[in-house]
């Protein structure tokens, strides 16, 4: 069997994950040449541009070079390593020697000629047989970014992402200038989003779950975004955020009415109306305080022909304020509870929502097919005075919410709209990266224009003043959005209630199984703790083996927690924190590390059991709510009868925000 055939079979049948495009990879006609260095080591060089070549590995000693490259990596802990460039695999074979059993390596190579050369030249079968390796071969920029985003969301990879590392070969950088930075930026955005989500406490998650239930009627009675997909293909959409620069051009928006979709973030709607500008759509996102900050004491009337769009996790009182308006149901793409409820509602459709209400407007415009998509008021930075966070009269209204995120320690400097650097925050930087990643994946399919006229530069957008944008793109009348949104008739509400109740019962059964398994395994681990608390340093090999077997058994609990998207949502925070602590113990199997691992796992199971108790109590109360919906009880919308939600201004949450959420539940009889 020749070398190529050996590699081909290993690539097709090995344990490594191979990610390739469905269509046949295009040949780029890049030249790759193998040659031997002065001391006889095989190396290769590749064409970069204009007939120039660069070496993939050292011309003199690629083995020694690979050993030196390993000095950049930390193998003492489990890790996720991104490697840009396959080359002849010298560096990968060296990584393989030092890699821990639970670490992962993702290898990216875009050029078919480089891959084919390696397949013909070196033995890669050992790498293709290694389950720790993933090879992303001949993927487009979009495909790679999408794969990374989706795969980083898998819990095992997400845990490892607390210790990410990068290795890039020089030839790859020269062949694809800027590509590595683009991919890393996409990964950072995903990881920041994921770790930010972990900051939400169990209480916050339960508030979101309960409010989704309480707004279930809104979901089934109103049209979903799926019915409006591409309805405004190639029509302009102007997204209005509340940044300080909005004061510069807000009055121009009057001229765009009826000639562009105007999608406004909730907090800025009142200001727009006072300037004589009626948005077509108001969007919201936050599960608490939308009513408090945007609607409660407003001095403006809700236009009867303005559509309200947002997810069902909003406070029910927000939807009540729009009881006479059309509503457009938007589920959040990829979010656990949204996936679950959307399935129960027979698919209302979903949109990209990111982490902010401005992302909701952005995702909705994309779903509607709008082109160009135009940003206004999207500063993502402080005003020109270095202190203002929002447009004019709104700055004081929502300054309390911004306090945590605009402290000096959180501040960064970003490339400015007009050049130079502007003062921003880590939170706004994350929002900016999120916009840029979506724009990058849609490159060439539509135009994104930043008409903010201030703040931070959003890469991938065309910078134009709003005056020029309106003159160029807002010349023709467009269909009224209010008229376009359909009204649903003859909805069989009991059909959906029964589907929800059946699915909720299944979730209850799942959490009961998890609780039972966790309690049984915790009892085993506590037995080891009690027996060897003072003698663990002198454990013999037989005892160590028994303890290792018990610790490995915790994997069964982990698998149960990863078995359902709702369990992942509930337990992702504790799983990630626990996994990170175990990773930090390192790989050395000492008695001290075994004891620490034992204590960590026992603590982890305690938390799992407590989370199950609270979640089961919540689901039991929500089942009563759904049963009362089915029975048609009049008092069903007195939500405090089922789950009382108290919002306080001084409660500290897991992310130390000034605004916290407390769920008050009667857990009598639900004790451990």
C-alpha cells in the first residue's frame, strides 16, 4: 500500500473529525515544492504571490523548529489548540506527543494543493486516527467561522475554551493575510457571549423560563417572523439605536418614513416620536426593566400602527402595553428555551439576537431581507466628551444600567468612525465584534452602511452620512409594515397548551432522573471522603484505583446534563466552573490531586441536586399554570399565584450587576 492510500484510508476511517465542504474543493493552482535541506531533512515551500515562495518549515531542521514551537504552548493543563496550517505535519506530530488525553486540536488548512502534497509525502495516519484532532480542510471563510461558532457551543469544547491557545505557521499567514485574526475574532465573540451567559444565575434563567410560559398566548396568537422572511428583500432598513451621535442626524429620519423600514430600539422610541418620527417596528430584548425604563412613566402614546417585535422572555406587562397593536414573535436563534418553545409552536421562526436590543433590530432586518441595512445611533462608544453613554435626554434615564459597564476599569479604546481612537467599554466592544462577525459571514450578499456619524468604526460597513444614504437609497415608497404583518385567525389554543403540558412533563421526568442519579453518586463519593479524609496521602494502589473508578463515574452525570438543551441551559454555568477547576488541577495523578478532585465532584453534585430541586419546583408550578390555561380559569393571568417574581435594585447577582432578580418560591416539602 503506498503512502497516499494509507493516509486516505486513515482519513476516511480514523477517529479524528474531518470537516470538509460538501462540494468538491476548488484547486487554487498554488505551487508546492518538496526539497531536502542541507542535512537531509525533508521540507517544503509554497507559492505566496507573484511567483514568490516561502518555506512551510525550517529549511535546516524542521524537527528542531517544531520542538521550539512547542515552547509557545502550555501542555500542563487540558486545552483547546487552534493550529493554522497543515504543512508537512511536523508541528502536529510534536503536539500529539505532549497533548493531554482530554485536550483538542483544531487544524485549519485551506489549500487543496498543500493537503494533497502532505498526503503523498508524509505519514499522517497516526493523526487521522487520533480522536483529539479535528481537521478543517478546504473550507471557505464563512464555513470555518460557522463551524467554530457551532462547535465551540458544544459543552466539552466550551469547557476547554477556558484555556485556548493558537499556533500559526508563517506560510499560512502569508497565504491568507488577515484570515487568522478574523477567525480568532469570531471565536472570541462566541466565547465572550458564552461566558457572559454563564453570569446569569439560576434565578435569572427561571425568570426567563417563567416569562416565556406567561407569554405563551402572545406566541400562539400572533404571527412569527417566519411568515415575514424576505418580505422586504432589497428594501432599505434603518436601525435606530440610542448612541450619543443620534442627536446629529435624528431629524433626517423624517424623510425616510415610508421609504425605508425604521426599526427602533425600545429606549429610543419616545424620543423619535417627539421628533415626529414614527418607527415601523419597536424591538426589545431584556427580560426585566423594559417596562420600568421605557414604558412605565412615558409621556408619549404608542402609535396604533407600530408593530412590536421581541422574544417571549419579556415581562408580560410589556406585551400588555401593546395589547391593541400587532406583534411579531421573534425567537432567539440557537437559544435553548426558544428552541424548545418554537418547536412546540410549530415553528414561528427565529432571528439572530446577539447580546443587545440593537442586535435584535439587526437580526430582524436581515431576516426580512432588507438591503441595505443602515446603522444610526450605533456609537458603541462614549460621546465626544468621553462620558456620555446615550443620546441627549436618554443619558440620565438609563445611566444606572450603564454604570457597571462604563467604569474606568472596563474601558478600552477602539478605532473611530472618523479615524483615530475612541473611548469605549469591553461590553460595547463585544457588541461590535458580534456585528462584525455576522457582517463578515454575509459579505457580498448585501450592503451594510454605518450612518451613525460618530463613535466606533464597525468593520465591514460602508461609512456614509445619513443625508447621503437617504438621498441614494430612500427614494421609492415601500409597503407598510403594519399592513404586511398578518393577523392569525381561528388559532386552536388548547392544542398548543396540551403540547406544552406534555413536553413540560417530559422535562420534569428528566430532572427527576438527574436528581436521583446525582444523589446516589454523591453518596458514594461522600463515603470515600469520610473514610479517607485524614489518610488520603497513604492510599494504596487498590484504593486509588477504586477512587479513580468512582470519579470517572461522574461522566455519567455529565452526559445526562448534556443530553437535553434545557439541562444544558440550567447546568452550563456549574458544569463550566467545575470543568475549569478540574482542568486547573493539571494532569499529574497524585493522591493530593485525587482528593481535590473528589471534593470538587462532591461539591458539584451538591449544586446539581439543589438546581434540580429548584427547577422541579418551578416546573411543577408552571404545569399548574398550563393546566389552568386549559381549564380556562379567569385568574390564570395572576402570575404571582404560580411563581412570584420580585425585582429589586440592590440585589447582587452572579455577575455583580446593580440590578438583580429574585425568584421567591415556596419549596416546602421539596427539601433534600
